[in-house]
C-alpha cells in the first residue's frame, strides 16, 4: 500500500548539514514536519524509587508504549531504558507503506523522503534531522539488541563514556547513534525472514535499511528492521539505518564557523544546526517540554520468547559503548596494513590507536585480529590497558593453538606464585585462565 507524499507536511529544508565532524554518518537532511504528533515522546509519572534528578519519558505510537526512558539530567550519567509493548499493539499501516523503500535501499536520502513521509507525518510538528548511517545490532552493553530486558536497566550508551586509565586522563567521549533498542516482541522473530535478508546483504547493489528514532547519545529505538538487524548480526556486519533525530535544545555559545560572538543553534543529538539555516521557521521556545501524561512509566512486554543462541552469540562480537568510545577517542577508521605495522613498531607511542584497532578488527571479524592481539599482548612486562584488552581478545579465540601456546608460555614465565601477584597481574592471570573455561 503506497501513500502520497504531502509536500506541505514534510519538507526538505535547503540547509547543508556539516558532516565533517560526523564520520559515522554518510548523509543527512534537515526536515520541517507538520505532523499529527501520534508518534511522540511523553513525560510520565516516575517509578516509586526513581531518582528525583531523572526524568521519566515514554515513546508512544497512538498511545502504545514503544520504549520507556528514565533520562538522567547529567549527560555524564547513564540513563535507564526499558522495552515497550511492541509495535503490533499500535496500528501502523504507515510502516507497511514504506517497507518497500527501506528494503530497496537508499541510493540518495532525499529520494527516500516521499516514501517515508506518511510515517514522518506522525511526529509532532517541528524540525528534524534524517540521517543515513550504519548501526550495530547490539545494545551497547555487549549483547544482541533484541535480548534486552523488559525492566528498567542502566545503559552505558546513553551517556558520555568516561575514559580514565593509563592512556586517558578523565576523558569524556561522546557516542553517535550507533546502538539499537527493539520495538517488536521476540515472538515475532521469523528465521526464514532472517535468511532472506542474509541473502539480500550478500547481493550487490543497494542494501536494505532499518528505520530508527533517536533516543539519546548513542542509542536509537528500531521501528523497522528487526529481521534485517538479526541477519546483519549473523553475518557479523552493521545494519544500514535511517535515523530520525528531534530538536532537543538550543545552544548559544559561538559555533566554530561563526564570526559573531553569539550564534543560536539547534541541537539534534550530535548535530548542531544554526537557526539561520532553518529557513525562518517558527521554532518551539522550549523543545524539551513534552506532552504531560498522568500514566506511570510502563514496563516492557517484548521478552515473550527465547531467542536463538546463534543470535545471542553473534551480538557479543560488537563493541560495547566503551569499546566504541576507544575507537572514537583514538580518531581511527578501519586500519590499513601499513597503519597497523607503524603502530605495532612502537606500541608505547601508539597504544590508544592499537586499543581502538583491536575493537575495530574484532567487530569486522578481521583475519589480522589474532596477530595484532598477540603482538600487543607481548608488549612489555608491566600491566597496561592495551595488554589487558589484547588478553581479552585472545581469550575469546578458544581452541586456537597459537593463542594456547602464548598463554602457556605466559604461565611458565610467571616469576611469582599468583597469591602474591599485584591485583593487575592477577587480572591478566584470570583472563588467561578463561581461555580454557
């Protein structure tokens, strides 16, 4: 079922978004939407034991909860997330109407807007960013995205990640929307559909996309694409995704490209857009003031079936929020052979880059991972974060004879019995033992 594009309701603004500081994003548009507001964030009554500094929010579609969010006031504190009741509890023919477009891939983002418009019109009136990027089919905690709990739980992908160790001195690293939360009941999983998308991902040409709504920091809730995300996980790849980001707040501090002392801008997650680029649209004075509801923050109902072990195992290979922060802080992309050799030639100088490289190589299932981890694990005699993280990578390569030989050699060369080791050395020893667990 196709629906017409109401160009008065969904309009692409001429603003050119600066992607120079957004390496995670391939393309982004600024949209003005005159919507109905049936897909919206609501402020709810807090749980009994909620912190007074946390704001209870709920993403709803025609009244059906899609995600509960106990939002931390401080950006350095983790928020609490909880699943909703499932998209099937809210009638949404608009999603069915755009699925053909999402499955056909998006060669150009602006070309997808007409098909997306029926769903976009469900949002409250305002200005939004529509971004095209890759997301992990994981929740930021090291597990498959569909395996989350139906109860409120803290999630590290909802805050700035604190890096404080031998390589970083109290760094707070921001995470772009790379992680996903589900909006469908597990019992709707159809492995035949997953197999279909696995074949689609193996084909040449435009790839099927998911569709998500931004929550906060590194987290988005997936509206369409659960089977695509499952297929991506089994293939060890990321999910191409279109993400809608709402206007959250304004900033008044000068922007880098502004010569004036003050230039007001709107903040859409990691995007900052000058107000003057919004084509004279009347903006909400307080975009953070949401619809008030007297209904308590609901618990979820998605965990109504067991997920296949293959999916749960596949989800563990993706970076955690901290792992992604290490990649971001090191300012690296997918490392070339020459880059790896340069960094490994002087690991003391390039420790942050090597830590990031271990995350990226593990994420991609790269054949260079074992050799890189072995060489990093052999760095010096003293404990360091690089050594510990390379031990962790090697411990996952169970049954590998080269790794087993490395760990046996490690135990043979321990100078003191474990009982009098430093806590750091004990930690490395525990990781080494886990290879045989």
